[in-house]
């Protein structure tokens, strides 16, 4: 079954002369989709972006963490594990090569609090959740997991 998604990206960085020079335009943009609040985006600060706005690298990391969490909650439910809290301080590494680059790895570090179910099983099902995550299945770099399970 195919699922389709649509977003709109609008550049907001014309400072009056367009892209007449590398330092002559801003990197700010607006990401929108029907029915959703807009996201203010930009480039990362080293690439002349606005640090107060989301950059593509952060959005990729957030997509991986969010997808994994949603997959994990599904797998936990199937395994009679009651999750009461979930947070993740995910980190990612990108290697810049010349003017391009690529992510080399992401590590998700979920801290999961459960009120029912087996703690060892709760830790082990992160592998199944990762296999179910559409975003993790779409990237060409490793997505590692360092879960911590807490009992409520």
C-alpha cells in the first residue's frame, strides 16, 4: 500500500539581491503542510543559517527519534508492556566532505518508564521497533539504540 505525503518549502532569504553572492542571501525558510502548524527552518549555523530555526539535520534526527518512539509504543502494547513515560535525547554525527556530506550514524537514547511488563523484554523490543520504523528503514547509515528502562 502506497502512502503519499506533501509539504511545501518556501525560501524566505532574499535580502534584496537574491543569490547574487554566497553571503548575499539568507537561509531562512518555512515548511508547511495542510492542517499542520508551520515550521521555521534554516541552515545550520556553520552554513550561514539562523540558529533559532530548525535545520535539516535536526529535523532528520527528530524524524528518526519520533518514528522510533511511535514504533516502540506499538511493539510495547503488543507485548503487554505498559509505557507511562518516554523521552529520547538523540544524537547524530554528520561528516562534511567538501561542499557535501552525509550522516555517519545516529544514536537514539530512549529513557522508557514502564508500569507493567518485563523490563528485559522492554529493552529488547527496541530492535523490533527499529525494524518497523519507516524512517530508519529509509536511511543509509546505522541507527544505534542505547535504551534505559525504568520501573514506575
